[in-house]
C-alpha cells in the first residue's frame, strides 16, 4: 500500500519501516526492584508483531531520587542492562525499532517513591501534592547531567536503536525550561537560553557518551497549560537550540501534572478533536528542519495522513490507542479499521500494569 503512513523514513541512519510510533508509555510492569520484566517484553513483542514502526519505552529514571512512580523502570546503574538486553532479544525477529526514553522526575514525585525530598530548579510546591521540592545546587545539576549521559551509554550497550530524552510533561528537564517552575537567577534561569541550558547539557553529555551516529530524539514540552508556564514561542527557540546541538527528531507534547489531563485529553470522539497539540507541532516544524513527531489524541487514518501531507509533522505517535489495540498499525495497514477504538477515557492507568479499562468493562458485561 503506497500510503504516506507506510513509507519508511531514515533518521540518523535508523530506518523506521513506517511513520507510526508507540509514544512513550510507562507500563508500571517492572518487578519490585525496578527491572524490566518478561511481561513488558511480551507487550513490546505484541506491539512489534502488530507492525508499529517505533516503540518508545516508558520513561526510565536515570538517577535514584529521579523516580516518578512505583513500578517505573530504572536505568541508573549497569546492573539494569542485562534485563533490557533480554527484552530486546524478543524484538529481534521484527522490523520494529525501539528507543529507551530517559527521564528524571524532578519535583513531580514523592519522598516515599524517590527516597528523598524531590528536587527541582526552584522551590515551587507542586499543587497536586503540596510537596515543596529542594532547589538543586550547581554540582548536583552537573551530576544529574552525567547520569543522563550514563543512561544513554547503557541504552546503547543494551542494544536500543536510540534514546528519547524526556523534556516534557513537567519532569526535571521541562521544569528547567519553564518559567513557572524555574525561578533561578543564575545561568540556568531567566532567559529562554538559560532555561534551555540544562536540556542542552543533557543532550551534549548523551552525545559524548554514545557518539554522533546514535539516534537521539527528544520529547519536547511546547506548553505547560499553567499560568506563567512555558509557551510554544519559547519552545520553538529551544527546538532550534536542540537542533543546533545535534538532536535527530522532536516529538511535540505539552501539559504538566498540575494541568492534567492536558497531556492526555479525554473525549476524543471526532476528527475535529484529534491532534490537540498539532498547531504546536506545526509551529515547531517551521522552526527546525529535523523530523517532527506529532502526539496527542491522534486517532484516525484521515487525520494521520493529513498531518503528514499538510507538513504539520513527519511521524505520528500514539499512546492510549495501543493499550487497547497493540495490533492497531496492522489493522490500519490492512484497512480492517480506519480509526483507533480507544475512547480516550484515561482508564488505562493501573499501578500493576497498564490495561484498557474500557475493554475490561465491556468484557465484564453480563458476567454477573
Ligand atoms: C498510561 C500512560 C503512561 C504514559 N507514560 C508516559 C511516559 O512514560 N513518557 C511520556 O513521555 N509520556 C507518557 N505518556 C503520555 C503519552 O506518551 C502521550 O503523550 C499522551 O498519552 C497523548 O497521546 P495519546 O492521546 O495518543 O494517548 C503516558 C500516557 C499514558 C496514558
């Protein structure tokens, strides 16, 4: 089928068999010590069998203290590498590529999860928890930058096809980007160039540890959806700086925990409601020449194709639809369906493993 969605694309030497990406999705499926499990591997294998072009893993935390949730995968030590290697073995027979998303939770966590007082660019309490984070000092910032680099190195050693740096959704890198969470008066705060310093240092350190030939994407915050937060104009400046420092592709997202569900809007039930970050994606695409990955409520083939043909983005990324239908890409390719069955109800979060709450409800009808 000569369809825009099923044309391969090569980015920094990595050929993706089609334009559809499984957006990073924390699966909440690790064991008690934060190692990836066979259950996660089985899920990725199902996605690969279903023909998705690229899987981005759920965010793996790069440093103790940077853990965002229970059952989140870790990559802060070499001892985590063999479990990732085993997981990647399962994907060998397929064309699907896979990238590790790496993150630090910053202020969006709790002491009982990350083991200490959450850290942030500035002491701005999280309104959802009331927790006041501790401001990071210059040496600690440098240390976290190093941790990202080590995580990238481990990703390459494990055999991932590349990494995606998580600079969205109010976690540490996006906290530095945002004037809402970054009130610093030193070289990491104030101007957009200063706020971008941490993201750029992370990218450069990851490059140093893996080389220029290693595919490196970023999930970039384009709007916080809070008063005084990051906006798309600043984000476009950051995108240009990241491009200058060697990023290979940019996935454009938005929203922080305080503005939830801005990142995962509910009730996407018509083409008009699809692609809720598309205007931002298009603005970022105009600012840079690296490929743009659109995410956020994209559901139907018509919308997906028009995103690419109208040059708003180069790839299409989805999260929740794949929780319901891991074989969605195959269904779209064969024409079995033209839209995802996902109703965007946000019932997919579960502390012991993502699953489609709607499917569960449907299958239990008549059980009594
Ligand atoms: C259960 C769940 C876990 C998520 N985990 C992550 C994550 O680890 N990293 C990330 O960047 N985004 C994460 N997201 C956000 C998605 O990648 C995506 O940006 C968002 O869901 C909007 O896309 P969609 O409408 O296709 O679901 C998660 C979303 C869901 C539903």
